[in-house]
């Protein structure tokens, strides 16, 4: 599991670095799909990780607003540290279940392992959208090949 999180963090950092090479206008330009902009897509995957891990840790969810790439970068760093702390202490237990009440008032339960896989695949999905947008900008996307990365 840690390898997949490490992969996502590396790819996320590569995308943040990639975004440093484009204008702010391109970074926040409204696009089709995803969370509507490069900046908001990056923020969204970080916020999803932050939200779910906070719930599993039983800690408050910090509400963050971002408007710059530097703010996204700082939020990513803090979230990664918190997630890493969780993963290092995580031991798969049959009773590790997260119970949440939905907007409809219904309580739903999710095994921690399922939540962790959700966080991983959710980020991969949204990073794929960023890759499409990069090509629409006639720019080479970040290399995301898991096999090519060393762990």
C-alpha cells in the first residue's frame, strides 16, 4: 500500500513542478471535466486524501482554501506527512472500519483498507485528467509509468 501512496506523491510532486512552468492563467483556466482547472484538480486529490485520513485518524478535518500553486504545494506536504504517519502505524485489522453519516442521514461503514484503495485510485483518475489537459495545451505530460519508477 505504501508503494502506491509513494507513487502518487511522486507523480503529484512532478505535476506541481510541471505547473511551475506554466502561467497562472493556464493554471486556473476553466477546462472540461475534472475539477475544472489544473490547480483545483491538484487541490482536490490532496483534499480527498486529507479528508479520508483525518476521518480514519479520528482527527478534525482542516478546511483549506487554495488559490496559488505554492498553497497547493504546502497542503500536499502537510497531507503527505499526516498520511505517512497513519500508514506507518496502520496494521490491517478486521475491525478497522470507518463509520460516517451521509448527507441523507444514513450511516455507512467502510473498511480502512477500502478507503485507502479509494484514495489511491481517486488520485490516479484525476491525474489522468491533468494529463489530457496537458496534451490539449500541446505540452508533454508528466511521465506516470509505475514500472519506470524505482521503489
